C-alpha cells in the first residue's frame, strides 16, 4: 500500500500525482494505453443561462466527513482529499478503475481510522476537561496560511 499524504492536491498543485506513475500501484505510466481513470472535481461559474466556465478564482475542495449525531459518542472527523485548490478544479489520475477504487477505499478507511482516533483522544481530553467537546472537524470556511 502506498503512502498517501492528505490533502493530495492543495494550492497551486491541481493534479495528483506529481509524476507520471499511477499514485496507487506505482507500476504503470499514466500516459500509456489503454488509458487512465480520472477523478475530476471542482466548481463551475455560470456566465449566462446554461453556460459555465472554470471557477478559476475560487478554491476547490473535496472532503469526506463523519458527522456524529450522538452526544454520548461524539466523534466528528473529516479527511480533506483536496483543499483550497487555486484553480477551482482538480484531477486525480490512476492507471485503472481498480487503482481508483483502492484509493477511494483507502480514503474511507482513513476516515474510519480518524473516527477511532478521535474517540480515543476525546476520552483523554474529557478526563481533563469535564463537560467539554472538541470543535467541529470540518470548518465551512478557512483561510490560506
Ligand atoms: Zn495503478
């Protein structure tokens, strides 16, 4: 399993991976036949009715979130796959749908791992701060630092 650091795209970095090898299997070159699987995401800006262009002055993001509804077992957490991507759009390339699927499974696995870790940290935090909760893990706005 490859080592993946999240977010995989941020700021000026709008494509993943940096090189031309599949970021999951690290075996196949992405430009070789038969082709590649692409996760393309972002925003479009309306310019006229039924017309859109790249929202290149906006920042794109892609986040997986677990939102807890149980105050007794509060474990909100998130994973930023893409964050504050300058061009408003980004692309993740894989040599096959199998590698794309494995990457997405890895992302969901990481979200589950963070939930378990959050619960563990919360128990330790609440022992020192009775009655207090962690802040929400997925702010709806943030600043570039
Ligand atoms: Zn691959």
